[in-house]
């Protein structure tokens, strides 16, 4: 009888511990969820331009150009150094997006303190094939237009540059000028067609 009562006490004690551990886990999960909601800064609409611009982050890079708030629909575009989770950017289109912003606690050094996630693509409109736009190809003593062994130029290996009859002029400008800007239109294969050099 004594042995049976000891077994009963041990089983009762183990069940109590499991119950309280389970309750603590549920409480911690709810606390983490609430903290996540507190970090969520809400949603907003942004507009993304049809081409990327050269910029400097940790290294030379191409960034999307965005409008937000009162700037949407204006001629003012800002460099956007972050990524938008779930969004597949395609040049040649202007996008209107709804994104969720969430603050990141203790982000890694030189990383963004805000995380963007795509909620909805509101619109995706192709630009006119003859739409001209400018991209800085060289500035701050950095070439963003890089030639491979065959002399084929690309914009930081992300976009091929079709320079046609302007390839020699582009090479000369990149070799001798402190700043070089190219005027482009979109090619059908996702390339950038160089129309003039400044």
C-alpha cells in the first residue's frame, strides 16, 4: 500500500509539472506573438519605378526607385536599399504595391531596421517601349558598367547593356570621364539599350 501511494504521488507530481510547463509555454507563445504585433508598424502603399538606379550601399549596387505617401504620382523618386519579401521585380513595369512594414529589433550592423513584406500587387503597368531614362554609369570613381572579356557591357552583372554603335564611345567615356550617365530604353529581352552618353 505504501509503495502504491508513492507511485501515485510521483505520477501526480509529474502530471502537475507537465501541466504547469504547458501553461508556461502557452503564455510565452502569446507573449512573443504580442511583442511581434507591437513591432509591426502597419501597411502602406508604395510605387516602384520601371528601372533601377546605381547607388552605394555596403558596395556599389543597383536599387529600386520608390515613391511613398504624398510623393506617389510625383516626379520625386527615392533610392530603396531594402528588399521586399515575396516581391519579384521585373524592369519595364511601374508597380503599385501594398507592403507591410515591421521593425527589426537589433538588426545586424549595416542592415535595415525595417523589414518589408509584399501584401498585394495593386497594379503592374508596362511603360512605353520608347520611354527614355537615365542611369549613372560611373560616379565617385566607380564604374557600374562593367565589360566582360568579349567587350559586352553589363550593369553590375544584373542587366546586359546593348550599346550598338556607342560601345567605343562608352568605353572611352568610362576610361576618361569622372562621371558618365547613359540614356536608355528597355530591350525586349530585359536588356538596356543605350541611346546616348552624357
